């Protein structure tokens, strides 16, 4: 975790960076865009869980799958889930396959959403009950929430769609030590805001959120000195969040969308280049970028620095 003086200086720079961004320009590249189709909180939270759970891999591959499924579910995803046991048409779930998951996994998720509405009134109320049951422990509430959604008799789904292939992957638990990026992403959407990206429909404090750790946030976190860890674990997510909490104790994940998309857009690629780093608005706060641009033009560096210092007419590197 960064120190107080470093946090104060970084906050000034990141607040300026955030103010200069227009998140609406990056919204088409993010799964949360699909949730903005809806206005009713019950539809937003169901669509959000579906979109966040399948948000792995490339957005241009999973977003069409999600968009097509939401189209077939009709104007109210929440109503579709509640009526699933009575429907003859299961919205084409039989044909869905996306990497590790198939229609039976999504069918189980939608069935559980319907059960949550019937038993607790909403997904938000279910999470709040999980939080109370574990004495306010956020990680414990995430585990209980995920376990509740996975722990049903999915007999009707299995008879229609067959057994799930990777339901645990769709609804992971932090007890396994993984960062649970997609579940943390869903919680960010539901808890913080409302703004142009997040909805703020669950009455919980955003101060307790954990940053959704993916490769982009991990790289940005190391570059900015928010962590020295190099793994994609829950501990790394906690450490980056703890550093961001020094900047904004009440809303530590408010930088997440901008930093993540800064990496996704290629503005901060995995393979650094001196010309790009020199022009980067975050370069004064970026240790690797600052070290790179200090290399003299005539130097003949080796290893990773050599890749970053290739002349502009060399073959481009593969996008991250």
C-alpha cells in the first residue's frame, strides 16, 4: 500500500486524469453498456449479473452473445427469470456456447435470479442478507451470495438444457483465492454511482468495494506503484484497493473504469514504447514509463527495454 504523501500527490494527478476522460466514449467497449438499456432496478440487477458473469475474453466476442440473449428475454429480464418455469420458449438458451460456458450454465444463473426475486424480493436484498449473515464481512458476503445462487435444485434446467459445464466459473467465490473480477465488477455497477457508468441502485457503501482485477488494472496498478504483486489473486486486488482507498476512502473504485479502459484502448500497452510513454499523461506517476523515457536515443538497451525502444518503422507488436 502506498504512503500518505505519495497518495496525496497521485490523487491530484488521477483526479485530473479522470476529469479529462469522457466515459461515454468507452461505454460501447464495456459490457455495462447493455445494462443501460433498462430503467427498472430489478431489470438492471438481473441484466448486470448476466453481463458481468459472462464478461471474460474479448468484449467483441461476448457482447454479441449477451445482446442476443437479452433481446430474446424481452423488455424485462427480471420478469423473464420469474416466469422461466412456466415458459415453453427458453430464449434460445439451448444454442448458446461461449468458451467455458453454455446455455445450461446461463439457464442455471437465470433460474437462480428468479428464485432470488421470489424468496428475497431482489438480488440486492439477497446480497444485503448475506452481508448481515456474515457480520458485515464483504468477502464473506460475496462467497455466501455466490454459493446461494449456485446452490439450488436446477432439475428443470437440467431436463431442458442438460447439466451445466462450468457454473463455478460463471459464479466464482473469493474463498478460492482468485480475484473474482467479474463479481467485483458486478458489485461496482450496483453499489457505486449513479453516474454515466455505474448505477448505484443497492444502498450499500462504495467504500467497501474491491477493485475488479484484470490484466489491465494489474498492469496499471504496478506501473503507478499501487502494488508490487504480480499475481492475479484476491490479495493483489485487495492491495490495489487499499492503495486507492488512501486516495479516496469513500469511493476507492471510482478510478477503475478509466484506468482499465486506458489499458484496454492501447494507450498503456503491455509492451511499452518510449515514444508512447513520453507522451502519456500518467508518465510522471509511472515508474516503468519514467525510467524508459530517460534512456538516451543512441543507447542499445537489451531485453524488454529493447522491445520498447524499437524504431517506429519496425513491425508493430501484437495488441494486448
